[in-house]
């Protein structure tokens, strides 16, 4: 069986305790969550979870079967890579001075990132995109000194007229 990363979209009831039950399910089964994003949908009663996991087809099937057993789970969809727009947000603070500031800003422009904060000894940059682009940007910025970094994890939406609604 082929092992790889897969993304699952899950519509759940929007109330307290749901995230704990979903993440607890993963922990009890010994499945690691690579990334998890959660937010309210166009319907305030429903939240959407985007869960990225590494595993084979068996792991994927087991996760779906276990999620289907949870009362608050309303809909589950495997987000096939070729049929899905997948993005992530990174905020990164880079060590900067008068000597390297222009080079950092130029690199940010090449990656279509935005400088969102400027301080005498640092620059804060926002970048969105696919994981490989973000990994490349972070790798490039290491030479200047990353002071702080945070990633949102992936979020995904079906391409074209494909929708995930109840």
C-alpha cells in the first residue's frame, strides 16, 4: 500500500467539545494529525475542519470510519489533490538590518509574500500558498535568521462547482 499525505474535509456541529472529540479519536487510534484547521462556515451552526494526515489507504479508511461514528460529524470528504485548492498561511519574523533588509524584501516579492511589520532589527512577513512554496521560502529565509515562525496548517476547497455542504 502506498503511504502519503491526504487531506480530509469534515463538516461538524459548531459547539464546544467537538474539536476535543475529533482530536481524541485520532489520539486513541494512534493516528497523528499533520495539520488541523477549523473555522465557522457560511452556516454559523456548522464548522469545517481540514485535517491533513500521513498514512496509507488503510489509515485513511479507518479515520473515515471512526469519524462517521461521531454524532457531531455531519459530512466527510477526502480532498483529492488534483480536484482541490489547498493553501496554507505562514507568518515569519526575520532578523533584519540596514544591510540585508532590501534583499529580504526582494525575496519576499519574488515569493509573492507581504511585509506586514517593520522594526529596526526585524521584518515580519506573511505568505500563503502550497506547502512546497512555503517550505522553499522558509528554507531561503533561514540564511538571514528566523526569529519566529507560525503556520496555520492546510485549508482546502474543492475546485470548480464542487461544494461541501450539508
